[in-house]
C-alpha cells in the first residue's frame, strides 16, 4: 500500500505543473505614449502584455469626484497628475485631498494559463522618500474599508509589503472586475505618479483528459484505503 500511495503521489506531482511567478510593470511613459503630453481625461487606460502572453490593462482615474487624471508636460517627463482643469500644465501635481483610482483587467487569451495569484508589488511616486524632511502620507480604500499609510517610502516606492492585505487582488473574473484601489494624498506635500508593478503567478490549465485521469486515480486510492 505504501508503494502504491508513493507511486500515486509521484504521478500526480508530474502531471500538475508548479506555479510560475512573474511581474508586469506600468510607467507614466506608457500613458504619455498613448495620450501624449498634457492630456486630461476622466480616465486613462494602457495595456501591457507580459512575456507569457497575458495582457494587463491598467486604468487610472481620479479617486475624488470633480477632478481628471492628466499626463504632465515634457519638462516633468509626463508624470501622472490630477487636475481640476484650471491649473497650468507646468504646475500639475497630486495635491492634498487628491489621488488616483487604480483598476485592472487581465486577459489570458490563448496562453493556456490560469491566474493563481495577483498583487501589487509597488507603487512609484515622486518625492515619496523624505524630501527636505517633508513626508507624504496617504489614505487607501477599496470599498471594503479605509486605512492610512505614512511615509517616507524607500526609493519613492510604496511596496506591497507596506500595503499588506490591500495589495492583494482577486483573480476570479467577478472579483477582478469589481476591484479597485483608491490612493489619496493626505499630507500637504505634493507628489506625482510614476509607475506601478504587479506580481502574479500562473499555472497551465489542466487538459480535460489529465483532470479526468487524476480524478480516477484519486478515487482508486480512496477505495483501496477503505478496503
């Protein structure tokens, strides 16, 4: 019985591929390439395709009503800001009480892969490290609650480890469709959005014959144990 159980475990392990970890990153320059400098929209979306063929579409919007998201000018390299439509483009920033809403769509297409986990690896923001002892603080929310995170942030990056559970993103279709994260500046010192990285894992979608064979093998093992 021990030998049969070990054999079953060996065969099962060989049939089930291990998860593959990967990352996909978005930069403010991706939005400049799509919309140009100085564009102001209610929302802006950019699609990036990973090396594995999975497409990720990031949408940015204002987290606060009455504002638009905007690409900066060539002087600030188009870093993402928030505008009420009255500021000079040269002065655009994300100011206290303003922020960004992040949402994400994922298309695995014909890759034969399924998404097993998805999370934010880091959010890059201008001057998020201590700048002349001026730190940036934020309120984060996603419809299920609100929390605060306080700077300074090393390398101008709010890491996923700092976000904690707020970094986790659902992988099921309905959950991902409903997911968003609001990041609102609560300190008086301005910032700008520079980029975001997502971390994810995938496994191959089992072939129907493989899934069926695994079911038969598992049932056989259970019946033998009962005897």
